[in-house]
C-alpha cells in the first residue's frame, strides 16, 4: 500500500514538474514585439495612439488612417509598450525592465504634451497599464502590481501601493469609476484566470475580492511580449468582456467582485484583445487566421457577429480600439490598420 502511495506521489510530482518545464518553454518561445511594431492602440477624439516599442508613440488620424507623427519615447524611458486613456490624459508604459510610466496631456489631441516625466515602475515579462477616475495601475507582470493616483494636472502622486497576486499579473483593467479592477492572473503552474480587486481612495489601498480560473487561458496563440498577454478585458457597461484563448467571455461582476461567466463565444478565433463602445465590441486575434470581428452586444443574452474581416495573412493583430464609426487595429509589423465599424 505504501509503495503504491509513494508511486502516486512521485507521479504527481513529475507531472507538476513537467507542467512547469512546459510553461517555461512556452514563455521562452513566445513571440516578441519588434521595435517599431504596433502592439497596442487607444483612441481619443479624431486620433488614435499606437505603441511602437523602441520607436515610441504613433499618432494616427482616424478619418484617413494616416500616421501623422511619431513621438520618440520620453527621455529617460526606452520604449512605449502599452497605453491607457482617461480624463483627457494618455498614460504611456515602458514595459521593458526597469519600467517607466509617463503621462501626456491630450488637450490638443493632435499634439500630445508630456506633463509627467517617466516615473520608474515595477514591470516584468508581460505588463499592462489601466487608468480611470484619478487612479492608475501598472499590472507588473512577474513583478509587483503598482497603484498610484493622478491629479487634475495629470501628475502622478507620491503615494504608491503594491500587491503580488500570485505568479504574475500580465494585465489590468480598472472599472470606469475607479473603485475596482479586474486583473489577468497567473496563479500557479499552467493555471491562469482573473482576480478582482476593491480599490480605496482615502487612504489609497486595494484588497483582493475574488479569483476565477479559466480553462484555455494562458500562453495561447497570437499574443506577444512585453505587453500583449492574451487575457485582455474591456467594459461594456457593467458587463466584462474578456478576450482569451477560448474566444470571448461575457462575465457579470457583482458588488463583491464575484465573477460569473454568462456566456462564452468561441468565434473560431484565439482572441487576443477586445474593446467596446456603446452596443458594439471589436475582437482581434491571429489564430487560426488573422481576423477582426465586430459584434453587436445589444442583446446580452444573444450577441451577434456583425462583421468578420480577414486581415492580411502575415498580420499578427494584438490590439484594437473602437472610435465612433472607426475601428483601429495594432497589427505588429503591418502597422496600424483602420476600418469602418459598419459596412
């Protein structure tokens, strides 16, 4: 009996060890965004802003799809890898170690003006930034998550709160009211999912509310390091939309942060990124075929795919943003692509 128990324990240890080895190989072999490749994109007014790694920040005119200017990374920062827009400010994350967070004013959206010089911030392989209602969070990847305030002039506060939620936090999405957040999380071994946080203002603080493992989430096809781990979310009102390896998840999040999967749309696509505006959502991915999908969320119980746009075969779409009647795709080495939301 003891020998069988020892054999079972040995088998489980070997299996666990193999899971870690396989995960390590996945991380090492995962694609990397090249300098100059468009990896993430946000939109504000008539312009979109795309991260170009070591080449900086691209400003794209939505009406024409034309890149009107490229700004080099802020001095003291070496890269632009992820972006967030809130309250007229553009938050720019350098996700390469040691990591930096900068802030631009979009008072003139055609000419972003740097108002906060690069602040050193914790990052690790895979990191993201999100901002809303006076708070900004950098997920930290395999480093610590960092929560800060920003003021009415876009300046970052001196107070900072840290958290470590497991093996890593590849990305973060603040609620629009700034009172909570959803964090894509690596729990242990091959297990990935979501963690919800409650955020406090006075004093600045955070606490874990709930965790949810997701089957099929993790190193799925189409993502890229350092700021495009394929578990990415967007808010559609009070509903959380989540792009991940199994498609698009539609979640309810209650006042205690508990997550309930209401529906999962497989879409025939390993989803990498999602954005929502009004009753519409846009989803991108590169596997099995590079695609942009536009959905009508008007009926939450029965969302419909309105358009499926095939992207050029060599495209690896990692970011998407909806802006009025336009949808903008960060397509890595294919640059920034713009499409009409409706045919």
